[in-house]
């Protein structure tokens, strides 16, 4: 009888292993593990700038990687790289033949793709493959399309883009000013830029009576190009460059909307003077609040950005469009695609969302706000950080932010150079 019990346990163990392996189904156009053989070669997974926003810091699950090594007859090495020049050097030397790049777009995506360093994935993957990916990954991949092709592929963000930004605020100043909790205003559908402006005016105060403002309504968003771009993405849901109906990037595509956003920035910063430090309202992605939570400071609320002048919905903008890429001289792209599809899965982001809820949210209200972002994020953000585009617009936008130049005049002034930069990058 004891022998029979051990046989039953052994069969159950083998069956459980079989179920675990068979639970994976490749996406359309992807080879199954039994069709791939790396011949014992080492695949290098090179990662950068995704520590706080991608499941497991962008690294593969340990158990799954071990299973992949057996199924694909491959060795897997994972490491972080310092800058995209490292990847360029590997591509140029031929050392990247068995590399997989996993990184944030701002870590050199556009210089690499425009320099011919990355493999055009839509040349070998069918449209059905991309349609089968999680929505957040589809958005990132489409945002990063270049000259009509997809160079990004696979699961990275999964079910949510963890770098979505929210507005955080301190409860105490609101209570002292007799103001209703913004969270309640959001639930009522009354959280827009007009109400927010009233809050900024009421909260910008000289609290100690010495004649100087020592509490501002919100942080100062106009001290540099990054702050201006973020302000526009969050409070006006607009970017300096957006895709038109043909998929081409156009400077000031929504010209009036962009002007209204810049005018709002000028109004709050220079006319009302309600921005500065310390501030009641600040912005961050949730993981950016980790130090505050670690210090035991949990007495704050979060809300989406207020609805902007030309919008009817809230922004959850992001600066993070991360994905997987292969070098242009990849030795075995079909096998690499299959390996990425096997290693990185949508369910990983489900576990990661649980991690976010348990570690970066201090109340059910926080979770409700963030879930709204998970459900509604539609790609708002900016894809051109560290790509050179901001250098073109920086000076003139600084003049708008400082009140030295009007928004419409500034846009018209910089438009030819900005559009020429975009046309050159995308080969138009």
C-alpha cells in the first residue's frame, strides 16, 4: 500500500509539471517551445530604467526562466546596462546577436531605431500578434512605431502602466481651509481645473503672518521643459507633438488645445502665483511615494488630474513606454520572440498590481483612484524625453512659462524647426 501511495504522488507530481508547462499558449505568429532550439547558447537579457514600474524589475521569473532553459535548450543571462551606447557598441561589434533589450523608451529608443540598430518586428509578426497583447503594451508599441513599423514587441507593462501619474495632497491644509476632500469631488464628477484653481487660490497662504507666502497650492511646474511637458500632459491632456490620422507625428497638432494648456500654466504661475514650494498638491507615480510611506507618513489623499479646459475625462499621463527590442543583427529573431513570449506574461502584471496595492496605496480610496487609471489610460504622456525634441522647444517654452512670450506666438515661432526635427526623425 505504501508503494502505491508513492506511485500516486509521483504521477500527481508529473501531472502538475505537465499542467504548468501546458498552461502556456503562444500568441499568433509565435513558435512553440518545441519548435525552438538555441543549441545551448546563452541569451542575454539587458535591462534598464524599469526598476519601479515593471514586474520583478523587468527580470524574468526565476522558476519560469529555469523551465525555459530546459524547453528552449538555452542559457539565460540577465543584467542591467548603463546607457544605450552600451547597446549600440554591442550591435556594432556583433556581440548582440543573442541579446534581448528591455528598457524604457527614454533610455535611447529613438536614437537606436533611427540609427538602424533595432529589428523591425512587424516584418515577421502578423497584426494578430500585436492585437493579442495586453492593452497597455499595445499602446506603448504603437506610440513607438517608426516609419510605419513596430520595433517593440511582447509583454512589458501588462495590464497596467505602473508609471501612471496621480495628484497627491495633504489632508490637514484642506481641513484648516474648510475645503471639501478632492476625492469626494472626483466621485461626484466635479473635479475639474476650475474647481482646482479655486483650491489653489485658497491654499496659497502666509500661514505664519510674516508677510511672505509659505504655503502654495501646487508645486511649480514651469522651471524646465520636463515640468512644462508634464503639466500639459496632466492638466490639459495634450503633448507638443501628437500623431495625426495618418500616424505621422505633428507639432502642435491640437494647436488651440496646446495654447489653452500653456495659457493655464501662465495663469497659475505668473498671474495668480499659486505655484511654489512647499505645496499642498504634488504629482507622482505611486511608487514615487514609497519614501513617504516608508517614513510612516500616510496622511494624504490621491486623485486623478482635474479635467482640463478642453477635455471631458481625467489624465493619467506617463513618461514610460517600455518594451522589448531585438538588435537589427539578431541571429535568431523567431527564437527570441518565442522566448520573450514564454518568459514575460500578462499574469505577471496582475501579481505586480497586487504588489502596488499592498505597498503604495494606504487606503481603499487610493485603490479606487488607481484602478480608474488602470481602466482608462489611453496613452497620454510624452514619448520624446532624451530624444532631442525637447532641446528644440526648450528656450521658447521657457519664455512662455516665465511670462515673457505669449503661447500662440511661441508655438508659431518654433513650429518650423520642431516639425522639421520630427520629419527628419521619422523620415517624412
